[in-house]
């Protein structure tokens, strides 16, 4: 049985970078906490990428839907 949480909303800074995520259980985590949780396979539908400068970031697993990309999620 799937017991992983799912990201349903995001919070962004003025630059448009995601700073926090809200899971479907209502809990809010900083993006760094969410990255650690994704590495532990606790959040479904996302994986951890690495940018050119070596910074880790959270990204949606590839699929055909635009609406579940993290940047397109509702904000809180």
C-alpha cells in the first residue's frame, strides 16, 4: 500500500523559487526538508535533481501532465 505523502501546494519567494511545500496531510516543510524526505522516498511523484552549480532541487517526476509540475501547483 502506498503510504507516501503528496505535495499539493507550494510557497514561493519573490524570485519565484519554491521555499516551502504543503503535503496532502496538511504539514508544511521547507524545501530543504522536502528534498531530504524525497531522498528517503517519503514523497510521491517527485525526485531530487542537481543544478549545474551543484545545488539540489525538487522536481516532479516526468509525465505528460503540466498541471502537476511543482511550479504550476497552487500557492499558499
